[in-house]
C-alpha cells in the first residue's frame, strides 16, 4: 500500500480494539484495522497509527490523528 503514501493524504479508519488477531484490510477506501490493544489511555490509537504506518511503509510520526480520538471511526492524515 506504499503507493497511497502521499503527503496530505487522508485515511478513514474503522478500528476494532481488543481483537484476537491484529490486521489491516482496505475495502472500498475504508481501512479496517484490528489491534490487540485495549481502548484505554490511548493505547489502541497508538497501535492503530503504528499498524497504518507499517502498511504504508512510513514512520508512525508522519501520521496525525485528525478526528476520532475516542471513536471507532478515525481519520488520519499523512504529513
């Protein structure tokens, strides 16, 4: 998915925290990310950012959470 790593690109993400197995799937422009981290103290958000960054082949510091800090639906922007 490295071809999607363009500065300024935004990614709509649907998160499943406390999943049995972590994984990233892209369906019709929507990213579905499953993480094993619980949604406490920002641990799931950090795990999601790491998973999306890994899938894009960029550093996780380049991803900015624009919207959805406490929601399952999030919007990330690549800086």
